[in-house]
C-alpha cells in the first residue's frame, strides 16, 4: 500500500477500535463540565524532526483542545534517557521513553545509577531501530561495520544505549572494533552525506523525515537487525514484551526493499506524584483522540492498537490512568 493508503487504513482501524469506547466515554464527558484539570504540563519528547517530537506536539495540541486549562509545553531533548532525567528532576511532568529504558530506570539498572520512581500513562507506539548505510556501500550486516565509523545517536538517547548493545551482540567492541560517534540526527545525516561516517543508527517511527531526505539525495539502505535479537534478549533482565522483530515494508524509503529490524514499544511516562486528574485527562486523550495522534508522515505500521495502551510491562500504570481506563472501557 502507498503511504496515504496506509494512513487511511490506520485511521479507519483506530476508529473501529475506538467505537466500543465512545459510548462509555460519553460518561467521561461529565469531567469536561468544569473544563477539567488545570496547571502546567511539560511533555519531554525528542529531537526536532523525529517522531517523539511530532507525537508530543500532536498530544499537546489535543490536550489543549479537550482540557484548555492545562498549559502544555513540548520539550525537545535527546530522548529516552534524557527524558527520564527530566522527569526525575521535576523539569517535565510527562515524557516519552523506550520501554526497555523505562524498565531499566524503574529497576535502577544501567544507564541509571539508582531506581527512578516512575508510572506510565500508556504504551503508545512502536519504535523502529533503523541502521542506515549509503546505498552503494558494501556493508550488508552489522558485523561488517568493523573498522568503520558509526553514529549511534545523541548520547542521552535510548537508541544510543541500544546501539551499544547491538554492536556488542554482533561481536564488535565499540571504540575498538568500531569508531563510535554520538551525533544529533541532523548532524549525523550531514556526516553521512559528506562521507564522515559510514552508518547511522536512529530509533524512531517509520519513515523518518531526516532519513527520507538523506535517501532522496544520496540513497540509503537499512541493515537487517532481527537476527541479533537472541543475543540482545539474553543480555537484559528487563521484564515485559521487550524487543521484538518488526518489518520495515518495501518502499518505506525510496527504492528500499523489505527488511526485518527490531521494534521497541514507547511508553508515555510520569512521576507517581502527577495529580490523578491530569493522568486521567491524558488517558482520556490517548483513547478518545487516537486518530488525531498519528504524525502526517507515518506509514501506520508502527502505531499500537488502543487496546495495547495498558501493556506497560514493569512500569505500573498511574492510579489516575487505571481509573480512566476502567471508566472508558466500562
């Protein structure tokens, strides 16, 4: 299917999935009678131009539309690790993060020195690990990156953590077998065009506008990653669905064939002290406004069904979100 067809199908599917909730959600409209909760809501997302930022902006727009007394601000950051630290320090009220990074923070394992108290509002969409090389490069596997230079993304991103693990799973030692750089996505794209790096890893939705732009100029190819899943899984103690094989459809980028890579769920996180009314309001928006939370460039393959929102693994749902889900589901 073409991009627009996929988006149309996605919106139709989400609409169908939400049909059973709409009647029950009518009761939730009573919450809107007083225009809902009020206060400041800072949403930590990711780099500008990435799906975290696009999704976060759509979420902020929908929260403002439904709950105008909540003042929403989108914070761009280096993504997962940085976002959890923003929550921890009180500089954000909610944040997006890869599920395995969230579970690591909740359990106090690396890259976090101690346990970070966290709750989840929901599991929102699938993140795709995308390891791109130039189309003409003679590199077909991760192991063939030996002796090459790779950007693993911003240092405080979940993709950088996963990238380090990915190289090790392929038998490569970062810094020894592979020269590693930690560049923001626009910098990495420029470095790839200029030949300063041989590959770049990004964790995000599909397709990514920056990769699409790079592909249009010089052509890219995505390396298959799913064959490294057994070694990646054996190296983590995080409970929950974790890493899984996902397929990038043919044509996601110009002329690219189908490739199987690794998917990780994204969680919308908060601190346990977030007011229950705000957690409920966010849950209400995720369920009732699902069709408005799809970035325009999305192919539609990476978004999770509304029924998967409660599957947050080791990170417990916020009590306010639990009450809202129960009310919305009847």
